[in-house]
C-alpha cells in the first residue's frame, strides 16, 4: 500500500509518501483503522487530530485515523509531526 500524509518537520511542510508491504496492516483490522470507523465509534470527538492531516491510501483514497494508524504501522514519523 502506498500512502501519503502532510508533515511539519523543523518548520518545513512536506507531503510525506511511503509504502507498506502487504500484511503490515492485517486485512482483518484494516477497516478498524479508518477515519470512518473512528467516527462511527465516537472516538474522534475525544481527539484533536481531526483538524490535522490523515494518512491517505493513494490507490483507494481511504483516510486512516492517525493515532490508530501509528499504533499499528509504527511509521518513521511521529503523530506530533502531522500537520
């Protein structure tokens, strides 16, 4: 999966692009990482990340919850870097 997210590192905004090998996000939980799932279970109202960028799958356009995505994927960027 190819994804992108806007990051702010050292006061420089960049569109960060990365890819994940198949299986990094198990199919059985992939749907539970989306912003739609987070909104459906009302966890978005507890988080201020909705005003920030979200990781977006380039192929499907699906937005992922930044916090849940980071918990599963462990990317090289930090949640604090997300613009």
